[in-house]
């Protein structure tokens, strides 16, 4: 062959090799042989798929698998999460007769996306693959459509075995059951039933396996009907609630489904603080089954370390001055820190009249102990004893220094429209601040205070000076604030009474120490609507003075007034459109965070509440007494009386633990809020959980700490049914019941899933025996290995020709030529 011919052959072979390599990159399929095919079978074992329907579909799929080409087969079972049940490679084995179930699944929801993702991860690249999903398409977790579309682009065919069957009609689709209740409390439950055909049915509510009540429902085709039931728990513990549907003849349509559970607690324990040993409200509460302990204000201090025993505390017309600062702090810790409820009732001795203003007690309330409208003007004169005994300092600061602090503190409650004056007295009085309206009363009094403690005590001239000073204020309220630690002579007493009465001056006498002449001061104060306050602890003087002055500024409204509803009342109270009138109430102003349910016709709050930290606080400003004498004959009085306590009471005394439970795939997610005894967030050892599962087995585990006082736990839970959860946090214990049910899965109709949309969009192919076999028969072998091998073989042959054969051929040609020459010479010799 000529050199040109050899060159053309080599060039053609090189071109062929390049073309084959380019085709190999595209990797077209080659219809040769029966290639190995990986198959994943996903079996929907959620609660919406009946076991007999799934078993039948499995038989059809299992009968087809042995006839398929060799390859790996993965069998998944799934519901809320996927589980790989079987996997085998090589020759297809005969599958078991029933669906393989190696362990229990959480059947309460369906996550097709999670199952498909698990199957696609196991399909080997470079091999034909197929996924068969046996499902009813009720997908209430995840979104499988994007994964199915992605599988198709990757060359994986998805087939669906439709497990939808005619759903039982009608069906329960929604329900409402309260989580907690008390013995004797009326609670409402509801169930919603849906039907595509309509008609009459019966629905029964089943309580602790006993049918409690049944009623008829008229269903409209394609619509919902609601059945409501009222329950009144009679015993404590977990109250299991279920519903059963029947036809008009009483035959069962749908078996009972455990829908929820109510944790029932006993009646609240109440600490009732009252001046009267037998208050009317306490009698009504006891008659209603409440546990009530009655104590006087003096006895309350002895209870301050045991407030955690009570669900609620009632202050029945109690003055703040009768509750020590230590006890008020303990009360605040119990309410705001540990969730104890508080009810404060009005009356002649509470709110402004009881010195609540600026007290620790007032900080707990939804109202402020002052009127909502501007107060009428007042003339306030401070008359301070500056005799030598006022210079004593039994508790660090002198009595005169503390008196100065009290005057300046009280001035903070006065406005620029009030007339203010300051005088001191020992043997003779001295006027330091002339009566006038000052823009800043506190600053004016502070600047005018220029007198030491010296001399004796004579009150009569001081009272006369006060009367002369206040004489020009006939149209205003006159308040004379007297601070003294001395005795009052008889002449002072007689003359003083006359001066106060003639000038209508209200005397507020603050008697410091045991040396004060209380009897004489009481006589002076009674001359005209005055009051005497004994100051045992000198540090209490500023608070007592300010509270009493504020209490004098219209603390109580008297007179019959109607009540109007300002906001929808909570369910604990009567839902009456009209309420009985009252004959008076304590005048207060609602705070911004208060919920005001009832108001007087003038607009003042009468019934109001708010949350003070962890506890609820409720005020009823008329109180239960003289201002509400007619209320005991009101038909809704028992509900109102009990509602005052029910509204504020936590389910457990102290309320130191809060717990919430949510169903997750395969587990319960538990969130815990816990406080210590002081009301602060728990920071010590984390709470411990003891959980009883539906099958009676128990599990104990610690919670995990998050933020201060916040803890979480994950409790493995696959079975539907009742879980009882106990939480121990320090000395506090709480129990909560939780029903993990499958009603959400079973309440969905056959046409409510995405299956029809997947088929219409071409994302999936309906499963059949022939469809799967046709898929594997039409599967093509990958071309890349073959084409790459041929191309490399051609290139190797060309290389061999160029590197090995060509030099050998040249040498053989040379040898041949030599041999020819020698043979030619010899032949020539022979011829010669």
C-alpha cells in the first residue's frame, strides 16, 4: 500500500476515535442486554392508610419485583419519618407476604418528602433507577413535589401506587378540648364533623370510656357541623375525652377516637385577710367548696412564709398601713414571682383611703390609688414640732431630719394649684413659708426649711397661727399636717378643738414614738374629720404622711351608681347584660396595662385586672360590704363570688412551673419555665421529667437548660395515646397529661392530597405490574463505557502502529531489499 493510503487510514481512525469520545461524553443509552436496575419501594404506613389496603398494594409490588433484572432493592416504610426495612442486591428475592414491620412508627403524620429523600440517597449513580411510592397522597409534613421533579431530571422514574379508598363518611375533622379544669367548673368541648354527602348522624362524647352524652347532627353535603358539650369534672386527675359517630339508628360509623385529655385539679385554697372574722364573701366561697383560711391584718405577717400554700389571697378592705413593709414584700414575691393570685376589695379603708399610694402593695395593682380626673384644690399646711426632743436620733437620723424628708416626699403629690405653707413650733410658732401656689411645691418647702430642734412644746399658739394662715382658703379642702413627739396640755386641747372645728380644718397628726399623747391628739383630730397615725418606726414617717394626704383627696365616692360593661367579661364571671348598682366605691385610676371590665357611670374603674409578673391581680373597688348590700340577693352572686377567685388562681399553688408539649415526628417536644422560691428564674439543677407512655412503660430523663429558667426535653414517642408527664423542679412538682393522637391524619379526605396534581403534571406514573416491567425492559445500558473502550482501543492500535510496527516494517523492508540484492547477484552468477 502506498504511503498516502496509509496516512489516510491513520487519519480516519483518529477521527473515529475523537467522535466516539464525544459521543461517550453525552452518554446515550444502548439497547443491549438487560441492565441492572436499582429499585426503592416506599410504603405509606401512616394512620390514614388502612393496613389491609397497604398489604394488598405490597403484594402487587412484591409479586413484580422477582421478575425484574438484577439490582439492589430497598424497602422503606414511612409515616412521620422513613425506616429502611429491607435491602438486598443481586437476584431478586421473593418478598414476605405482609408488609415488613421491624419497629413501630409514628403514624400521626405523613412525610413523603423525607421518605423520598432517603430512597434517592441510596440509588447508585450511573445505574437505571426507579422509585415506587405506595401512598394515599395525604402529605401533612414536607413537600415532595420538588424532589419528585428533581428525580425525573436525574433519570429516576417515580411510580405511585394509589392507596386512596372511599373514606368513611362522615368523619371527625376538628375538635377543641381545654387542657385544664377544676372540680365543679363547667367547661365546654366541641367537635366538628364533615360530610360530602350530608344527612343526619349521631355523635357521642366518651369520657373515661363511658358515653356521657349523645346528640343528633344535621349535616349538609360538603359542609361542616359542630357539636358542643358541657362537662363538669367531679374528680381530680386526667379526664380522657373521645368522640364516636353513629348513624340515626345508633350503629357505629366511626369508632371512638381519643381526642384529648383534661387535667382536673381540686378547688383553690384561699387566704382571706379581713378585719371582720366572718366576712360575707368568705362564707360564700366556703359554701361553693373553696378552702378558705381567714386571718386579720396583724396575723398576715405570721403567714408571710407560707403564702405558697395558697392559690389566691384576698385583701378585704385592708389599709396598707396595717400590712408591714416586710409582709408587703413577701406578698409581692408570691404574686409576681410565683404566680399566686391576688384579689383586692375596696371600701372605706382601702386604696387611697387606706394609704395605698406609692406603696409596695399599689405596685401590684392594675389601678393607681388616685382619681382619674384632676383633684380639687387643697390648702396644705405642714406644722412641725421642732422642740428639743425632735433632735433625738434613736435610729440614726434625727426625728426632725426624718420629718423634713416626710414633708418633701409628701410635697411630690401636690400640684402647682394647691396652696402650701410651712410652720414650726416649740414654745412659740414661726411661719417659714407663707401660704401660696408654687410651681414646684417641693422646692419651695426645701428652701424654706431653716430651723433647728430646740426648746419646749406648746401647741395652742401653733394651732391659732395655722387657723389664721388658712383662713383665706374657704373654698378649698384644708389639711393641717402635724408632726410631734410631745405631750399636749389641757388648755391646748380645748382651744385647739375649737380652732379646728370653727375653721373646718382636717388634722392629720403623726405621733412619733411612745411618748406622744395619743389620747389628746385623738381628741383634736375628732374635732373635724381628722385622723391620728402612730409612727412606731421612724423610717415609716414619709410613707405614712404622703399616703394619708393622698387618701384625703377624694378617696371614696358615695351614692348609688349604675355599672356599665367596658370590656367582655372573662368566662369565670356572669355574662349578664346588666349588673346590680352599687352605693359607693373607692376612687382609682386604671393603669395602661389594665383590663377594665366594669366602670361606674362617671367612668371610674370598678372591676379591673392585669398580670403582675407571674400572677394575676384583680380589684373590685366597691368591695363586698356596705356598698354592695343588695348583691347577695342577685341570682348570679354565687358565680360572681367564685369567679373572683377562679379568675386569679393558678392551677397549682405558687405556679412556679409552666409546661407546654408539642407533637413532633417520633418524639414529644417539651418546653419548661421554672422559678425558684424567691420568684427568680431557676438556675440550679435542671428539672427532671418522669413520663409514662400509653403502653405503661416509663422513662426518666433530665431537661436541657437554655436561657435562665428555660428548659427543653425530647421524649421519644411513636405510639398514639395518653402520655403522663411529671416535672420536678427543686421543691415544685407539676403533672401534665398529653394525648398524642392520629385524628389529624385520619380527618383528611381522599381528594385533599396532591396525588392528582402530581399525575396531571407528569411528575409521577401510576403504578402497575406492566408499567414497572416495561420500565426495566426499556432501560438501556450506559453507552459511555463501551464507546470510551472502542475509542481507546483505536488510539492504542494507532500508537502501536506508529511506535512499534513502523520501525519493524522499515527494518524488514531493508532486510528484504538486501536479501533481494544477494539473491539477484547469485542468480546472475548462475545464469552466467
